[in-house]
């Protein structure tokens, strides 16, 4: 009898938790659009600091792990998550891409969702190396793109579009960057190429929020 009561208690708790999560997701609202004026000024170029509306991810063109050119037109009309990393990173990148696997799994069946992982070290991260790394992380071809290419353009995209580098870090590295840097942030972009949020890619709770926010944005 005690076992039956305990089992029923566990079932009841599970049902309550599931119900709470459904209600919480249903009642949550999509995150606001973010523009340069809303962000940490240290991450925004001087000429963009006063932009209060209309910022969108601009044109880019890089090569993914399958040797295919991927650009802005490939993500137009889709919700996507962007990150910067490098394959030989032994600090935060493994944690970030373990979490990114969770993101991919959550949207495995969603055609209007994709992931862009930009390298900050293209001299080492060749297409072949990115392919091995993608395979190691279970990347689905066409869903999760590992992108390499011209270093100047990679850094330009990080600074001007996603605002992932602080001005002091950029200045310390010159225009292109004598070294390479990356952050732990994932950036959520909506179907109109607007920034909708930044999330700590090493924090499972933050990634949970990213997944929930992306689901809300996909409904817009």
C-alpha cells in the first residue's frame, strides 16, 4: 500500500510539473527586439551607438563544414542562433556546444530554425576540421552550420552585426585581430534578422530560456 501511495505521489508531482511548464510556456511572451542603443556601449561601434531601431544582421558569406557557401539569404525568414567559437578551444567552447546540441535537438523538426557557429580562428579551422568537429557534436547537415572564411569578415560580422566584441578588445587586436577571442554568448535572431536576446551558452538555465524564447518567436 505504501508503495502504491508513493507511486501515486510521484505521478501527481510529475503531472503538476508538466502542467506548470505548459502554462509557463503558454503565458510567456516573446522577447523584445534589441537595437544598439539597448546594449552595453562597450560592445557597440561608435557610429552605431545611437541606433534605436531598425538594426538588422547584414550580409555575410562563409563556408560551412560541407563546403557550401552560407549567407544571409540562407537564413532569411528563419529564426537562428549565432555563436563564436574555435575547434581547439578547451575552456568554454565544449560547454557551449554541449548546450548547443540541446538547442538543435529542441528544434530538430523545425524547418524555420537553424544554428550558425562562426569560428574566430579560420587559419586553423578549415572546412575539413570543421566537418570533424561538427560530426563529433552530432550536427545535422543543413540545420547546424559551422562557418569559416576570411578572418576580417568574421570579426566584422561579430562587431557590426551581433555586437559580441567589446571595443577595448577590438582595439587591442587591431582591425582584424592579431589573436582570436570569443564570448560565451549565444545570440537569438528572429525571422526579420533582428536581435532578440543574448544568453550565456555555458548556463543550462539560460539555454532553457533561449529555447523557450525561440519557440515564442517562431509563432510570430
